[in-house]
C-alpha cells in the first residue's frame, strides 16, 4: 500500500523461498518415512501436510538428486491406475540421514524460537 | 475421441522435452519422460481431455524449462561426486544447447582448454625440438610485428624466450587450465540456479 515500502514484501518473499528451499529436502525425506510414494503423492502431501506448495516440475530433479545420493531408491510399479508409476522409498542410509537432519533442524528451530520469544506481544 | 486428442497432445509435449534433453544418455531421458507421462496421467485422474492435459503440462512448465531444470540438476549432482576437468567439461558441453549462456560457457571452456593445451605442447616441444618451439616474432610488410607462441619455423622469425618458454609455457598452461576448470564449475552452478529460479 505504501509506495515507500514496496521493496519490503519482495525481500520477505525471497527470504521465505530460501527458507523453504532449505527445508525441502528434509520434508521430502520425512514424507517418505512411513511408506513408499510416487511423485504426485509427494507433491500433494507436501501441500496438504506442510503447506509447502512447490512448482510441480521441480520435484523430479530433487528426487533424482536424493536417489543419486543413495538416500532413496525407486521402482516402477504397474498398479491399477492403467499406467506404471515410479515409487520412491527411503534406503537405510536415507532413514539414518533423515533422523540426523531432523535432530539438527529441531536444534536450530528451538534456538531460533528462544530468540523470537521476546517478540511476542510486542507491537513493532 | 477427446481423450485420444489429449494423449496425443501429451506425447507431442513429451517428444519436445526429450528433444531438449539431448545431452543425456537415452536411458536417462527415457526415464525422465516416462515419469513425466505418469505424472500427467495421474494428475488428469483418468480423464485425459485436451484441456486437463494442457493444465497439467502448464503446471510442469515448457519443454525447455523442464529439460533445463532436469539437466542442470543432474550435471550438478555429477559434479558434486567428481570435479575432474573432464567431467566438468562434459557437463558444460551437455548444458551448452540449453541457453545462450550455456553456449557461451561451452565456447569459453573449449577455447580455454585448447589454449592451455597449446601452451603445454609448446613447453614440451622445446625439450624435443629446441630450435622451433618458443615465442616467435617476425615483421610483416607494414613494419608491424607478429607474435606467435608455439612450434613454428618462420624464415625471418626471431625467438624471444629461449629456455624460459618451458616454465612460462607450463605456468600459463596450468593457470589457464585451472581458470577454465573453475569457470566450468561456476557455470554449471549458475545455470542450475537460473533454471530453478525460472520455476520458483
């Protein structure tokens, strides 16, 4: 609304994109924790469970990276859908990695939480 | 009938994606295309009408964007595992067809390595053919001088460096080779960032 502050929401947007991008790999690995899933299911769960809506075309390069790193493996399944689907599941190193990443993320978030606590109820 | 038109539309799109993935081995681009086909068929939920297929395709991005984001990510992953000059050069060559910057990076990398090899060959040649390798200077018809570093035998040429051509040639070869290698790594990262920003 205020023309002088036009740049601020833009910067905030960029920062948000960076934060989300940092957490995306962990989010995808965590979604695969309970079961194997195919690309579109991963996208939909990211959106419905974590409010992370990412461009659809970006999920496959990310999965291919996680696969190249040995954290997930994939298989084609000829399901009742009428066409084959490529399912992804965590490998053993992937399960270990996601646990480590979760610990590290929590420690970071808790530290940040403590810093942010004084901001609550303090009108800027 | 309408579903057939939708499926035909999807195949045209996938064909264009595959064409843009030219730099990848066939098995890898087959895999990418098969997964995109499966994605679109899932997204239209059993009713591949032209309109629903179009919506699904639009959400994925243009064939060029999809190819760019897949290729740059793959090359970047390869480079994380192995950053030898040959892998970097192959990666840059794979991305050369994707954009103007890619073409520029490919050209610079190729020229850089060729020049580095030229300096290296000159330095080594000095040890084998003492009289012909070096930094040569000769006058042209207008009184200006021509300089050539390499192996030559110009009748009026004068060799300027003597044995110094060995350390200087080796030094330049290493420096130029290193700069070209670093530039290749930078270029792959840069193209990956740009591709992702395009879809962010």
